[in-house]
């Protein structure tokens, strides 16, 4: 690109910045809205299951059974919401949805525990499979630890199991989810701002004015992309600061690696947004297509559901999703301390997506002007 072309692009970029910030309501929407959304989603997107409603039937009423109940409630994972001496009341509490977990301690539990052959019955409401599985896992872990602590120093088979979670020792879902929320907010803003860019010019009648200038379609695409990329990088700095200072998310990687990864990710998101903008005629149509694209991007990224649990054709489809690749980058940098050498496949994939999508958007836009 020669000097004259860069001068045209620079003037278009200045014009885009003036147009974006001309409305005083845009500034808080661009920089305050991502922070509010990160705070909201950071607390809302939480898979930790705590204070699970538990119904207790204690037939033993011994010191050992009371100690077991105290260990469960002290963990913070379980909250006793009802007690009874009848098993039918436990089943009724589960049926009515008053409890998620039902714990029944049989008679003679204390004596059996001392003899090393104790058993308890645990009933789980499976209507919410995720909550039920997590609560069941918490209960099993606590019950095993309780039994091990009362086994007089003996362990099954002479083996003592000690576990440690790497990268996230406390197994807090927020540590895993907040970097994912950052990635989701960036793609949302990129799509929102660019999907309406060319369409807005067309509806306002200023697109024809731009076309009578020496601007080439590629220069127009570049001029539309640079301002949004700068704004998106500013949003990245803000939401990353909130993640580190407010939520206490660990950052073990190189900030430069994050900036480079975010830059190619933002370019890919902007290219997809411009592709939507070049393929639609009205802002309403562009807005609807943007949300039509956004939901599959979120669902097929691994942000909400593990990719490994999806059908195999969908697993292959996720490879075309920029959000999937940036989630690997942002979580790897935040939690594992990975760098460019570890994540280069994701960087190259995002760069290829950005180049291809931007090229296709430019071609479609040039054809729409004929």
C-alpha cells in the first residue's frame, strides 16, 4: 500500500472514531458495559455447587453419625433442610423438590464404622444432571475422607490416595470461567460494532459518497477495522484488570503473548463482522444475523459445554470457530503460563481465519457496488 493509500485510510479511521464517539452514550457502552458484563457473568457463570439442599434420616443417632453430618455441613457443600426418622419422608422431599440430596444413615453405623465396614445410603435428584453429579461427587469425596479418618490409620489395600488439582488447586469454576467470559465479551463487541458498520453507511446514504472518493474496497474495509480493533484492545485491558484485581484470577503467562493472541482474535472477529455487514442490506437484518452467528459461536467453543462430549461432526465444526481457539490461548496464558511456542497452532489458525474472512468480505463488498 502506497503513501496516498495510507493517507486515505488514516483519514477514514479518524472519521470512524469521530462517528463512534459523537454520541456521548457510546463511551459508557463501549468501556463501562464490558466491565459490568464481566462482573455479572463472572458471578453468574459458576458451576460450583454449594449449600446443596440435603434431607437427613439418621437411624443411628450416635456420636459417629452426628460427626458425619457435621463434617458434611462444615464443608459448605451441603445444607440440612429437613430431618426425619422415616425413609418415606426422604423420598417425599426428593419428589417435591425440597431437597437435592437424601442421606440415610442406617442403625449401627457407629459400630460398623469402628469395625471398618460402615455403609450409608445417598439418594440424588437427577432431574438436574449437572448439579446432581457434582453434589454426588462432593458427597462421595467427603464420605471417603470421613471413613479414612476413622479407619485407625489403615487404608484399603495399604494404599493412601492423595490428590492435587494442578493450575487450579481449589477447583474454583470462576478461575476457569472468567477468562472464557473475557473471550466471549471480545467477540460480542467485535461482531456488534463491525456487523453494522457498512450497513449503517448504506442506510444513511453515505456509502455512495465514500465510493466516489479514491478509496478502494480494501481500504474501506481496513478503515472500518482499525478503530474497532483499537477499542477492542482497550476493552481487553479493562476487563483483564477487573479479572485480576477483582476476581483474583491468576495470570501466569506473558502479557505480550496475550496481546498478540487477542490481536489476531480481534482481527478474526472483525473480519467475521465485516462479512456479515457486507452480506446484509439493513441494520436490523445485520443485527439478527449477528445474533444468529453468535449463539453457535458460544455453544460450539467449549465455553459452555466440553467439546469432547459433542457429536463428532460438531467437534470438527468447532475447528472453524475463532472463539474455541482463543479460549485455548487465554486459558493457557492465564492459568498455565503458556506462551507463543506452546500456542502457535491457535495463533496461526486465528490469523488464517482473519485473512480469509476479510478477503471474502472485501470481494463481496466490491461485488455489491457493481
